[in-house]
C-alpha cells in the first residue's frame, strides 16, 4: 500500500430481504417534503412504487414526483428536478431505481441551489460545490454501477453530445441505501448482464494499473471471482437469491472506492464508453463489454505481468506452462468468452455506432489510461478494433 489515502464512506447500507423496513425510520430524519425520483415505469410494474408511496404516506410526507428518468439520465431532466426541489423546498430526494435514477438524484442535489450553470461549473470545470446540497436516499433496483454507495453522477448533455461523470465528495453520497436483492429479479436479462459487466469493468479499471504488492489487488481478484461465479448461477436461474445478493454486494464494493485504495487506476474503457454512449445511447455495461477486449489487447504489452496474474488468479488458467504473452492473451480470451456467455455485444456496431462516428467519439473522449497513456489516435485504433 504505497499511496497514502484517507478512506471515509458515509452511506448507511440496509441490505437483504427486510431492508425496506428501514425506510420509515430513515425518513424520520428528514423534513416533510420528499422528491421521489424514478425511471420509466419498472417500479410501477413490479409493485415497488405502491409500497414506497404507502411508507411515505404513513410517514406523513408530502411527495413531489419526478418520473421517467432515462437510462443515461439527461441534463434537461436533472434541471427539471432541480426546479422541483427549489419550488417545493424539498428536504430529501429519494431515488428509486438503478444507477441512472440515483446519478440523476445526486445531480439534482448539487444543482438545485447552484449559482450559475451547473453543467459548466460542476461537470466541466469540476468546481467545488459551494451551495446547499439536498440529501439523497436510495432504494436500489438494479445492481451494477455502485452509485448507491459513492459520489458518482454521470449525466448526458444531449445538446452538447457529451456524457460526463463527476465523483463528488462524501457529502453528496446517498445518506442511506436500501438494497434488497429480490428487487433485481424483474430486471431484464440483458440489463442484468449489462450491470454485471459494469461491475466487472469497475474492478478491472482499478486492477489494471500499478505492479506493486497491494492488498487491494488481492481484494479485487476475490470480488471478481465471486462475481463471475454468481453471474453464471444467475444466468441459469435469475431468482437464485444467493447469487443475486452476491452480485448486488459485489456491485457496491466494486465502486465504493474500497477496491481502489492506494492504487493508480485506469478508467479509459469508461471514458471511451461514455462517448460511445453519448452517440448511441447504449446500455452502459453493454458498451463497456464491446470495448474492453480490444482495449485490453491494445494495452496488454505495457502491463504483461498483471495480465498474467489476471489469467492465473481470476480465471484459474495454468500459466506456468505458457510464455507470459500466451498467458496474458489466454486471460483476455476468457474475458471475451465470458462476455459472450453474458449475451453482451462484442462490437460497438451492434450498439448502433456507425463508421463516421468513430473519429468524433475518439476526439471527444477524455484521454487517460493506466499502463498506457492513451492519445486520440490510440483511442481511434481501439474503436476501429471494437467496430
Ligand atoms: O427506467 P426503468 O423503468 O426503471 O427501467 C430500468 C432501465 O430501463 C431497468 N430497471 C432497473 N431496475 C429494474 C429495471 N427493470 C425491471 N426491474 C427492475 N427492478 O433497467 C434499465 C437500466 O437502468 P439504469 O438505471 O439506466 O441502469 P444502470 O444501473 O446500469 O445505470 C446506468 C447509468 O449509470 C452510469 C452510467 O453511465 C449510466 O448513465 N454510471 C454511474 C456510475 C456511478 N454513479 O458511480 C458509474 C458507472 O460506471 C456508470 O458510468
Ligand atoms: Zn461503469
């Protein structure tokens, strides 16, 4: 653990089949008015909406609603939520949904009382938030992003064709998150796989950098093994509680910053995906799946030892009888096979990308990287290989 760190995660997690019982006592900590934020209708279909409304009513809350949050939440919807918060003097924003809904809630939280244009100030210039922050609580319905236990808020500005993420400090994290794995049973299989791969990608983004002897890398390998194991079970039986609960907790751990402590990190797959998403509006995890294998093949030669370790410790490949290059390639091939097993795309063409978009995506992608500092030319090559 060579890099110094301060670790603080203030989100209180209520996990399991009885988790929703904690909503009422949590609500008691906040004032009268709640902004209920949710997506395009899944919570109405599966009955969760009615249960939440009942609890809110019994708790004596005045409820204002913001419905229809899109996957890849938009800046426009976020501003609409900010307006509702100001007009109704909202005391708590309650997000019920997946990462898009929770990200949007956090965006509303920092933007409602922002002096000036929140997009420019907070998502482009990364200014410190100097205004009142409205508390956010979450009821998670889809596992993947880790938004339930972090300060991330990824928003799409449709007008500017930019999907930008910002990690806000601890005062923007959800104050509490309710995680009942049973709520994820109704997630369509493609979305379940997309969420699983998103978590996997978070873990790999943190893993593929640095060659020091770091406890965090061992932790990541363990979480990846558990995730892959449970994913295979959930693919066969989506209502296997143990598998779905493991997946849900892997997702929270995968991006609550504990699996990034004292580590250099990569995140270039995410940077590329965000711009693929801005152009195609694809599901986030599906975009990551299509980019990951070409990206890792591209950078593998710059961090071969770690890719060998990935092959051995995550995929149980007997690497001793192989050259380093063969072992590294075998690990990436296993990753490819897993993506196919999840039923996710292996090319961005399948997600609606067209050839003329590739340079536009490459030029608008934030450049970074772990083992290799990526330029827009490098990114274009990865996009072509992903196409
Ligand atoms: O909108 P509804 O009707 O709720 O349907 C959603 C949506 O269509 C559906 N769904 C969710 N729970 C369901 C369900 N359907 C049936 N039953 C349920 N229980 O699933 C679809 C996808 O939901 P969404 O919230 O968009 O997915 P996800 O959780 O993958 O969130 C994606 C967003 O999070 C951002 C992504 O970029 C993307 O914008 N990310 C946020 C991060 C963070 N805050 O730290 C990090 C990630 O890397 C990611 O960038
Ligand atoms: Zn992600």
